[in-house]
C-alpha cells in the first residue's frame, strides 16, 4: 500500500473518524487535557488563597506576566477562577463526560453499528475541539482571558472597557461558547435519534440500561436548554459590539455616561440560568447512569427499583427547567415568586432521594467487588448525599439569603455537581477502559487514586461550608482588608494543602491511564462478567461493532445472581447476558 | 477477517430512512427553544415598565402572506412529485424559491421602513424594543436562508429527476423545515405585533 494510502487511512481512522468509538476516545482525551488545565489553574489560585501575597516559584514559572514575582495579580486571579469554572463545567464535565460515554455506549449498549449520523458526530467533536482551542487562545490575548466568572454576568461581560478581561478575552469566550453550543447540539441530536431509532431487535425501552436512559434525558435537556444560552450570548454579543442595550442601562465609567439605556442585567440572569440549572443535570445525569450500571454489576445484584430510577431521572429532568430562579433570590425577586422557586427546587429532593435510596438498597447485602469503579461509584453516592443536603438550604429563599455568594455555595456545588460528576466519570473510565482501549487499568493505583481523591476532596470542600457560614464571600482575591475574617485564614491554608495533594493524586490517575492504554494487560471480552450488550462485541475495534448480525436482546440488563427454585444460579453463572433468551418460567425484570 | 462495510449503500439508505425525519424534528425543537428564549426575553423586558410601543411596518404583513403562499406552493410540489408530474413539481418548487426570496426582500423593506421612521437597531437612539424587533426578525431570516439552500438542492435534484413517488424523503425533510419556518414567522409576527408593535 502506498504512503498516500497510509496517510489517508490514518487521517480517517484517527483524526476525521466517523466511528463512534474513536470519537469517544477523542472526547475523552480532549476533555481530560482541558480538565487537567482547569485543575492546575485551581491549584494555583488555591496557593494565593491559602498563603495570600506569598511568592511561589511554580506560579512564576507557569503564569509569567500573570503573576509577576510569583504572586498572582488580582485581575488574573479573577481570570483563573473564571477559566477554571468554564473549563470544568463545560469542557470536562459536559463535553468530556457526555461526549465520551454517550458516544462509546449508546451504539454498543443498544445494539447499533454506529450513531444515526457519523458525519454529524464527527462534526460534533471537531466543533468541540475548535471551541477548546479558541478558549485556550483567549488566555494569551491582551488583557487576559474572560474574568467575569463562569456565569459571565453583565455589565462586566458586556462592556469591553469594564475590567482587563472584558476585552478580547471575553469576546473569544463568547465565540468559543457559541461553537461549543453547536457541538453540544449536534451531539445531542445524534444521541436522541440513535436511541429512538436504531435499537436492536428486542431492545425495548424497559430493557435499556440505565446509562442509556441517563444519556437520553441528558441529550433532551441539552437540546432544550443550550439554545436559550445561545440566545443569551447573542444578546450579549450585540450589547458588546453593536451598541444595543439588552442588558445595559445608565452606566457610568470614569465619570462618563455610556450610551446604553433601558436594559437590565437581570434579563441575562434569567436566560443564563434557564440553561445554567439544567446544565447541572446535563453534568450529573450521565454520572448517575454510569453509577447505576456499575453498582449493579459490582454488587452482583439487580438494580433496585429500575422503573423508579427511570421515573426519578425523568422527574429531575423536568424539574430542572422550573427552578432557575433559585440562583436569583437576591435580585429583588418578588418574595411570592421566590417561594414558588423554593417549592420547585425542594421538590427535586424527592426524585434525588429515590435514586440514593435505590443505590443504597442495591449495595445492601450485595456481594460487592471493590474495583476502583465501584469505589468511585460509592463515592458519588456519598457526595450526592452530602452535597444534596446543603442544597436544601440554598434552595430555600429565606435561608439562602444568609449564605448567598459565600463559600457555602462554592462548597455545595463543588460537592454535589463537581465531585459527583467527576467521580462518575472516573468510575466510567475505570469500568469501560477495557472496552475503550482493550486493556486493563492497574487496580492498586486506581484504589490509591480513589482514597487520596475522596479524602482530599472532602478536605477541600467540607470546610468551605464553615467559611460560608462565617460570611466569607466567594471570588475575593484576599480577605485581609476585613478583620472579621482574620480567624478564617487557617481554614483557607488547610483547604489549600488538601488541594495541592488532590492535584498530585490526579497524576497517579493520569499515569495509570496512559501507561495502561499502551502497556496494560490485554482485556478479556467481558472482564466484569456483565450483562449489557457492549461486552458481547469483540475487544478489537472496527467500524460496525459486531461481526455478522447484531445480537438480539431478550431480557433487561440486570439479571445478576438469579436463582431457581433449588437456590442455584439459573444458568450456572451469577450473570445472564441480555442476549440469553428467557426461560419458560422466567419473567423479564424490566417489565415488572 | 470480515468487517462490516458501513459505506455500503443499502445500509446507509436504511439508516437515512430511519433517522432523517427524527433528526430534523429534534433540530426544530432546539430552534423553537432558541426563539422561545428570545421572545421570553421580550416578555421579561416588558416587565420593567419602560417598554415603548412602535409601529409594525406594513412590509411585515406582506411577508406573512408571502410565506403562507410559499408553503402552499411547496406542498403542491410534493404532491406533484408523488404523482410523477415533474413539470408542475419544478414550477411549484421554483415558485416557492422565488416566494422565499421575496420574503427576504419584504423583510429588508420592513427594516428600511423602520429605519426611515427613526426606529434603529442599535446605537444611542435605539431602544430595547427596537433592537429586539430587528434582532428577532433578522435571526428568523438567517434560519430561512438555510431553508432557501435546501430548496435549491431540492430543485436541482428534481431537475435531475432524482425523486420519484417512492423516494421523496429529501423533499419531505425540506418541506418540514420550510413549513416550520412559516409557522415560526406567523408566531413571531403576532407575538411582535402584540408586544412590541
């Protein structure tokens, strides 16, 4: 074969691939690289928060002019916080998580050769890649990257002259996010249509793995909420660049009155949070779906309350659209409206509690196999509970007022959304690594990674609640000007120490990931003795997933440890793949 | 080693047949949410109490008539293809295309008329409602340009007799989007008529 053919094969196999498995890998690697940058940024600004004003050589080395003499400047501190939030929420936990596992698992678990449109799928990744590059470029423009927080509230984001990061950095942020939204929409369109139309014979909706239900609902939320963010961003672009006044009114800068009039920044908050809150579930639901699958497989028990799990995810998806006002309790909202948003917000506790109850009852008396994936799944259940209960305080308008915009909020959302989602992602990577790379990861390193991560994560975010109760505001560069917070300095140092260890703990994971991808032991076809369809596909990757006919499905995916009347395993094993036909007296678990 | 050839024409056709319509419908859902977000923004802005009414240009009423007629013409084209009448189909689709272009022209004339009456899209003399009026109608035209491109593709394929009574999927996709754009304009017209204008 000629060099030209080799180059062409390489290009279409690894770069412009339309194979969902390769696209999944592309999302995974890009998402993790972005996530690593986001993590490094947070570690650096934690150094500033833990030891305000002290010079660090490592900061000087990596941040250059952003930190003359090794001390981060106040404006660049805001830039780092903004970019950390943006990268983690959108690039790692939205595209990285959903893009990786929806792409990998949807066709494999429903029994399809590929996505509905391989071309759109490829475009989805490349739009994501381009948006990532634009976001990274924004770090290097004059004035630095966007600095108005990941929520980019106007007027800081709407007036290029407001702060250094409001200039070219903010413009690039908006361009990057517009491209990102296109990527997300293309992906979601594909996921929904593939699940509805390309399921193999016998794969009814009550036989779908809970991962697929989670990806489906995530995609539906994405299709309905991201366009509203796009609308919000467009209005912002017009205010910034074309002199409209959607979000701006009666603004004075340097004694000069600007030409804007009649607009309101609160309008932006409404539009932003209409996406922003569903976004929490775009990030969380895939992690919850992954956990359902792993908890059942690794306890060798059927998932408890399969239908209740689906119902609760649907309820969460619906409710996520009617709670956005709880982010805006202090915007002068009518107290009655505030109480309505309080009611809808607290309602989410019901389906969330159903899910937690079902995880715990599945784990209860299970024959638990403690792999890193199991540990991260149980870790997710833990963070979902501990982050969820603090949500009850923030979701209540009367209580929220006391801790609004303090570290309490930072602690809450990092635990319930950040940790839960990243734990779900880690669990998914450890569990499906044999499917992604055809090799096994190192278990011991994985377990070490888990314990250091969860201890450090709680060490970082748990004390933040106390800072919040004391009234320490979020996003401040330092609090030395407020004697009121002098007693809090040690807590900040304590948090930063855990943050530094947490950073190094992730290096264990990255080493394990890269080493195992090339040198790990070869994976068998079904290493976890799992029921779902992806484990019936050959270990080696090829476009089309199965040789010959796609397997048919005869039962739900959670027939673990099924016993007959004599107390023996029905088919001599503690698992029954979905491809095994139902016996004469057997009932399908998903139907009941 | 046997591999599955996904480039296989019949496989591709089957997937296309199964997924094209759902893809366009879900795409439409996201466009609905996009304009839903924008029109909700108008309602939220009205709540501030400083919203001034402006007069809707007559050209926008003409636009409404044009887009309804274009949908009728397109539908006639689809029926003609199903009956194998290529000549009438070509005429109908060409008429739809002309009416689509006329719609864009009428929108442009509407903006000119607004501008002449001192209602500006941006700048010192613009108001929030005038900006919304230009922006929302402009974004609808942008979406319509996508529809016009799909119409041109359909017309070229009809010229080449690529469609027949059994194979009208491409036209059905295009017509679904076109009817949606018509419906969307009617919604926007009445929404703007009773909120801004």
